[in-house]
């Protein structure tokens, strides 16, 4: 592959999520920062529909849609819109994006390298085809570990079907990982697992996701009591049933209040559980737009980051954890593995094992008992840690190095002649 003399890259970013979807903030921040550094960046995505499983108001799907985001060209392709627990619909949604992406093959052919934001590895299907057709390398940035995330979400029945699906997906993932020019994981545990699943250890690295919005100094609410907030997707992966059960045990603490903010396939069931347990200290609120998150942070004494009890929890780092630490919000983590280690290193809150109602109850009581000075200390510690670990510049440096290495492979070392001394080579 021959690049321009200045070695600025032509980069195609492939992500099924992109703003105005909140989940697309990482892909957009990368695209904008790479463009600011002088690279020619295009984005391939779909029309906004996550996490509701329906198109955002004012949008209509069509082929050939192009928009300009600063210096970044954004191409949107249609998909089957779905975010239910029906396996056939979800799989069709993922695969439809892969198929629609192939209509952008011209952009892929002129790119030096493709960056795949791997919330779903199916986003790598078109880049794999482009690699075979045009020799365009791709860098895979793995956000969710498959097949566990798709099987654990309840999309497929347990038993023989689940075992068979796992085998098929793992076999395919080995191809995805092994053919990537570089693989980036969100943590060291995830990197080790990806290496076990086909990624070349010499071409696999880990990099924590960066904070996608500038942290804002949040003035904590001065009212008495403790407000504990969960904000985000409400699905099977979050394990919020345990949070509700632990909150139900804390109702003797009238000034300890819980608020669940967000939407998802498990919200109705969670509300039903809270009603059955008679949790009068818990409220449910609709999702908050990203521009209002600062307001929510300011009214939060402790934020919950929760995952369900599952072997994959040890290699999962919820992106909201970085955002909360950067904004100085003390954290109550129902976490394990890399995410628990991160919160412990930050010393910005309390940690309990996922799925342990007794431990979560004790954590909630400890948070309520924490003094104002202790809460401010958690806030300052989180900010200090985030400034070291989650900067945009640091994260994009890592990705840019991977993209450059993929697009500019090191030439092989010259061979040494085996001719006898004094003889012509």
C-alpha cells in the first residue's frame, strides 16, 4: 500500500452507533480528534435508534445519506431497527448493518485503514470483506465480549441451542480477531481473553475508554440525606434486580433515597419488583439527555455502576464508570475484576460483589453514613484518577498508533547473504 508522502492517513470509522445516540460518543470523539490531527476521516454508521429500538424523531432511513460533522464526513446506511430480546430480530439488526455497510465499499477502497468500533463484532463483517477484496487493513476496538454478551442478554434459549450458538460464534470470532491488523481491548482481562480467542498477542493491546465530554465541576446538593442514582440502560447485563432487593432492606433509613434513571427491556420488570417489595424509597425516571447529565450529577450523592453476577463481569468495564469518576461523582460499584480494580485504585467510592444482596445492602448503609468530608474526598480522588487514566489525548494516541502501525507495516529486515567471504553476493 502506498501512502501520501506526509503519511497522513485516510481513515474509515465503522460504528453501528453515532450521535445523536449517546452510545456513539466514543466513536465521534475519536473521529473528530483524528481529523483535528490532520487525518482524512469518514464515518460509516446507521440511523439513530439506540437504546429505544425505534428511529429518533425527525429521521428517515435511506441509502446515500451523507452529512458533515465539522471536518468529518458521516455516511448513514439503513438497518433493521430493533433492540428487543428476540434473538431473530436482534441478529437481523446486526447483520443488516453489516450488509448495508458494503454499499460504502468505495470509501473503504480509498481508505488506508478501517477502524471498527466493536460494540458488536458483526460491525467487522464488511471490513473483513474489504480486507479480502482491496487489502485494506482493519483495527478492531472491542467494547463487548461475544458470545457471552449476546447469550447472557437472554436473546437465545439455554440448553443445546445456546451451546451450538456459542461454538459457531467463537469459531467465527477467531477469524475476526486473527485477521485484524490490530486488536484493542478495553482492559487487560479482556485483552487476555481475546488472545485466547484468536487475537495475535503481538498485535493486541488494551486501552481504557476515554471520557467523551469535558468534566464539569458539579456542586453537590446541599439538602440533607443521601440520594443514590443509577442512570443508563436497564437490561439484563446491569443486574439491577439485586440493587432493588438491597434497597428494600434499607427502608429503615428514610433519608436514603434511590432513583433509577433510564430505559430498557428490563425496566417494566424492575418497577414491578420494586412494587412487590414495597420499596417506597425508590423512584423511576425517564432517560436524561446527555446535555442534562451535569444537572443530574450535581443532584447525586452516590452513583450506582452495576453489573450482574457473571464470569464475564471480570473483563467488563462499563463506560459510565469513567464518566462518573471524571465528573467527581462518588461511585457505588457492584463490580468485579478490571472494573472493581479500577474503582479501588481510584479510591472514589465503595465496591461490592455483583449479585450479593447482603454486600450491596452494607455498601448502601456505608454510603449513607459517610460524612460530607468523606464524600468530597471521594469526589476529588475520582477526578484526580480520571485525569491520569481517561484523557482523550491519551486514548486517541493509543488508537492512532494502532492505525498507523496497521496502515504502515514495518518492512521485513533485509536478508543476509550466505555467500563465502570474498565471493560475489
